[in-house]
């Protein structure tokens, strides 16, 4: 599998994850258990999907170790991406 991954570490529930994309891609935001299933090629659950916008934001539902995976779904091409947990608003 060819993909870009970001290890966000322990993320508290209610925090927002922001993913920036240079072009359309599949974004999967997964907890550690689902990330392992994904990396082994098994069924897994995730937040996200096929994202056409340059910025995608999602709220983390549970305090866990989270990962972001960006891929092109098996299609050829290049993508520039970044992922981060947004800081709390003051």
C-alpha cells in the first residue's frame, strides 16, 4: 500500500483534526486499533472518506491514540498533505 501517514499521538475527545490536501484524496482518521487493521489490509472504521476540498476538519470522538492516513485509493499520482490537531481557541 502506498500512503502518507501521520501519527497524532494521544488526542483528547472533542479536539479538531485538520488535514490539508493539494488535490482530492481519501482521508482516513483512525484510532490505533483501526490503523493496525488498515495496515494489515483488514476491514476498519474511520472518519473521513473521499475528500475533494483542500482542507478537511473532523472532531475526535474519543480520547485515544489517533492516526491520519491519506491515499489515492490505488490510483497513480502525487499528493502533498499535512495533518495536525488544532490548538484550543483562546
